[in-house]
C-alpha cells in the first residue's frame, strides 16, 4: 500500500514547502486577510496518470473492492489538504474545481487525429484486457469522487465530456467576476502557463516536493529556460506563450511541433519575428491575423502545422469554439449535506478516511 499512497500523496505538497512559496506570492500582491478567495483547479487525469504502471496495477488488482476506493478518498482529501492550508495559514476561503473527461475531444481530434492518441487508446477504449480491469477501477472511483463532492461546499467535479478538460481553468478564470479572487492551477503541464496572463492573480503550483515551484507570468520564461545553457534574454511578452507552445512538440498530447524548434529555439524565432516586424509583441486572439504575420517566416507545411496546433492549444480559441457553458454550469451544484458526507466516508473510505473537519473548514453547513 505504501507505493500507492506515495503516488496519491504526490499532489499534496507538504505545508513546510507550500507556506514559504505562498507567502512570497501573497505578500507580493499585498493581499489582506479574507480580502480574496482562492480557486484551485485540479486535473484528475494527471493524478490517475501516475497510477498506470505494472506495480500499482498489480497492487490494485489484489485489493478488495472497497480498498480500491483509497484512490477516491485521497483525491477528495486534496480539498481537505489545501482548504485547511489556505484557511489556517493564509486566512483565505477556497473553491475547488476538479476537471476530467471520459470521452475524446471531438474538436481536437477533428483537427488532428493524433491528438492524445495514446491516452485515448490506452485509457478510454483500451483493447488490453488487463488495462480494462484498471480502467473499471478508475471509472468506479471517478463516480464516487463526483458523488462525494456534490455534498461538499464549494468543491465541484466537472466532467467536460466531449470537450477538452484542460481548457476548464481558462474558462473558469475568464468568467470569474471577482477580480480579487486568486486562482491556483495544480498541474505540471506547461500548456497551462497561458492562463497566467488572464489576471495578475493566477499562479500555477508545480508539485515537485522540496523542489516545488510557483509559476507566474513574471517567471514562466525564466523557469522554461532554467535547464538551458543559453544566456540570451528574450523580449517576448507572456501573452505570446500560446504561439510558443504551438510551435514545439507536446509529447503528452502526441502532437508534434515545427521540426527542430524546442522552447529555446522557438523563443529565439519569435523574438526574431518581433524584431523584423512580422509579429507584434501582443496577445494573438485572431488566427487569420497570426497566419498572415507568419506567412513569410514559415514554409507552407510548417505554417499549416503551426496553425492547427494553435487552434488546439490556445485555450481562448478552444473555449470560443465550444460550448463550455452548457457542459460546465449545470455541474456546479451545491447540495450541502454533512450527514451524507459522513455516511459515504464511513461506508467507502475506511482505509483512508476523508478529513471531514478540514474539508469543511471555514464553510457554513448543516
């Protein structure tokens, strides 16, 4: 069980590391106690991803049905872990959005059939009989997480179905009316860096134990270059990140970028385009304008590849082209019921109980 618990705890950054990281950010923005709330976004598939290895599969296969729900309880305990931290250490209230999908993104696969090909084939429609056993365990845990969170205040499980779940943070942050709200994306996915420019109160927590970092619009390029030998200073604005991310390989998504362009060469290329006037150092929301700007800088096949990638990885475009409001809004439900929470906790989470007091900390409920 030690291996399984270690993996599931990987998203719970120890307070001794989290507190100094957060204090730097909070003090930098001079937030006063309870002057703002924090919205926390958690990619459920990213948590499950680390479980797909032979050791964990063999372990889970040997467990009894209720013991397998340790996955659900540990994911739900992310609410307890971070809610308690922000309330007790930072004097902030928290809202959680867990995002997930059990279907392919029609929009993305229509643009490029290779999009998340390995993930879709091995996780959603696996022909491997062994994986199917584990897929069923995941399915059962997802159902239980969803059921449980419906009774927890300000914690929501969003299944985006045929829409790409990774655009959910962009959608929620963009529509947030309270400008004082802080947003924290709990992910190691660089594609999410584009959200850091929506407001100056968006951060991304990359949990790497004692080496964990908080990424902001101010340090995102610095962090991308941290392992690079280049000493070049780049002038491109953070708003141009969707352009950059669409030029380079996105291995986790099975999408190739422009050949021989990694992040460093991509940043060099963009800076050159800014210097020669091909690109403006602004946020590009219009595909036609961007395509015309790069027509003389890229070969026709490169330009076509880049534009297709831009349509898939620019979350502004993804959200604009799809009805996230219809899918998402009906799933933001508050059925506060402490009694139901306790019953589910006792029935399904005996092995690893949800820390209910922390889960409800700072919330009003009956």
